[in-house]
C-alpha cells in the first residue's frame, strides 16, 4: 500500500472512531496538567484508581495529614482527608470519585475544624481526569503519582491572585490494624 493510501485509511479510521483518539494535554505546572483547547477527557473507570484504596498518612503544607480511600463499590470511591498540626485539626475534606460521561470525576467538599462547610450546601470543587497511566492520575488541578505500593505523591494547584502555586503532598501507606 502506498504511503498516501495508508494515510487516507488511517484518517478514515480516526474519523469514524475505530482508532482511539489521543487526548492532548499540556502542562499546567511542573507536575500537573490540563486539557488542550477543544480536547475531551480520557475514558476511564474506577479500576484505574484502585491503587488509591487504603489508609495513608504524610505531609503537606508543612503539616501532617491522613487520607483514607474506600474500594470501588456502588459506582464510586469515597475518601476522607484531615490536615492537622500536632493535635489541632486545620481542615477536613470528603472526596467522591465517580465515573461521569466515561471519565473520572473527583468531587471535594472542604470543612473547617468545627465541620462548617467552606462551599455552599450544594457546591463542591470538581476535578476532571485529563491524563492517566498505570501509576499516574492527572485531574484538572491535582495529580497523583504512585511511586510504589506503599508510597505516592500528589501535587495540587492553588491560585493566589493571578499566580498558580503547586503544593506537594507526600504519602505513605499505613496499616489500620
């Protein structure tokens, strides 16, 4: 088959959806990504995030944290996060990981130490999957990197005025019992 004919066949297959489309992403910060303009989110299931399951502890923002993820069930994974300084909690999060429109969606609600919600009653912060590999999950604003079975890192992007700030979270798996 001539090169021109081969290119036509590949173009036709792409046009009718027989070849998976490559999702284009671009760096947002050193360790996080965002979708390029007019791109779609990658197809994914909760099994792609199964390695998050378990109990973790670590450091972030110069303080300690604990994070726990449930196994996938009923179409979701549930997580909790607590940041604390010594014996004083700084804030809490409830995390919900679901599949929406064929891709992963991470929804987060934040709470003050007295459990007052930061967001309005029906609001939450949503991070949609933009890129993944066997050991990485990149959402729009937070990326998780599995280093090995018991260690991972995450990078979260926060806005300070017009400046984007990337913050590192260092995780170590802990046993509950």
